[in-house]
């Protein structure tokens, strides 16, 4: 076996072991109360999109690759892990929501996680997660809902909380550049002191909200749908958000064998998988 595949196998083994470790960090009474769901309304996920394999097939290859991604984010080579993670891309339909939701399912298996639908223009959580919720982030930022517990929901999936987009509004972009977003982030850190926050967002070259959010994020995951966006387009978007907080790129729909660069036996690169559902 080659060196790279040995390395990949050892990372995968490590991340599999990690999944078995329960969340054991000591909790304050406030954190304990939050984790016992005493504050947030509960929802049951009953109709999750079958394409979300991390949820439906936790032992699948796709789920393994999200574990590796999770592990890389949770255990950075230097410094502390990014807690406020923005998932974005240059243009629409590159797989941001798919990546954000899959990553959140993967994170929640080991770490308390809040998944936030910050694409207020084109929300799709209801379709991907089969949930219909009346209020969410836009209502909180617009001041119509004042408490987090009126917009955040505890799901029945491990330690996963969800904050949906809420009502669609014309002034979506202004909500992210207002004072209320700063207050919102402070509230999140207070009410969810142990959680990781995964933000799904609109595409950088289409909506300025992602640029505002990138200024506030600790880390940015940039999704690139393979053979879809031009290099110049991706470079322009990365230029807009800056490189300093980039955690890395997620190559969605990547086809390594077509490039002939990697052995088809090399599991690590098969996150590249071609999936048949892309429309
Ligand atoms: N890796 C994948 N496997 C299976 N289906 C995928 C994958 N990535 C994306 N899709 C599907 O492709 C479509 C577009 O993906 P998604 O909605 O995540 O893109 P997006 O970047 O969030 O788009 P938008 O900019 O419109 O919000 C969806 O139907 C999604 O379920
Ligand atoms: Mg999306």
C-alpha cells in the first residue's frame, strides 16, 4: 500500500474511533440546561432528502469523507478550531447547502452543533430536511422575534440544533450589515458556549451577505463544484472574502480518475464521487 493511502486509512480509522467517543467536556449548569433541551422547542426530522447520505447512511463512503473534513476542522495543525464556520461558494448550485447540512450531521455526532440557514434569499432547508418552520433568522435579525429560543430548534438527531431562514424579505442583505447581526453572534456565543456554528450562505458573487458574514466568521469553507466554475470566477470570489480565514476548499462532484492523477483505489480522493442526482 502506498504512503498516501496508508495515511488516509489511518485518518479514517481515527475519525471512526472519534465517533464512538461521547461528548464528555464538563458542563456549566447553563450549558447542561441547554443540552437537556429545556429551552428550545424540539423538532423531529422525518423527511430528510435521500441524497443526504451522512444522515441516511452513516457508514457510507460519503459519510467517511465528511468525518475526515470534520476531523480536519476540529483538530487544526495550529491554534484553536474555528467555531463559527461559513460555508460558501462563488456562484449558485455548487453544493453549499448540501455540504453545510452534511457537515452539520457529521459534527453533531461528536460535538454540539447549530446549523444556521443564512441564505435568506433562497432558503432550502425545508426541502432538504423536510421541515416547515414559521420563524427563523430573518425574523430575529429584523427584530420581530427577540429571543433565540423562538427561532432555534433542537432536533432529534444527536446534538444538532437548527436555525432556519424564516420569512423571505427584500431587505435580506441589509440585515447582515446591521448592528443586529453583531448582537446575534454575541447571543449565540452566550447561549451556546460549547457549540460549533455552521452557516449555510448565498454565493459570494451574487449576494453581499456572504462577504459581511465572512468578516465575522472564524473560518470559511469554500465549495467548488468540479468542472462547473471557472478558475477566474473562483479566484474573484476568494479575493472578495480574503484568504486569511479560508479553512480550505471542498471539491464537490470531483472526478479524480478523469484527470488520471490519482489511483482509483485511493479512497481519500473519492469524495470526488460523481452523483447522479445533480440537476
Ligand atoms: N455531493 C452531492 N451529492 C448529491 N447531491 C448533491 C451533492 N451536492 C449537491 N447536490 C444536489 O445538487 C443540488 C444543488 O446543491 P445545493 O442546493 O447544495 O447547492 P447550493 O450551492 O446550496 O445552491 P444555491 O446557491 O442555489 O443555494 C441539490 O439538489 C443538492 O441536493
Ligand atoms: Mg443553497
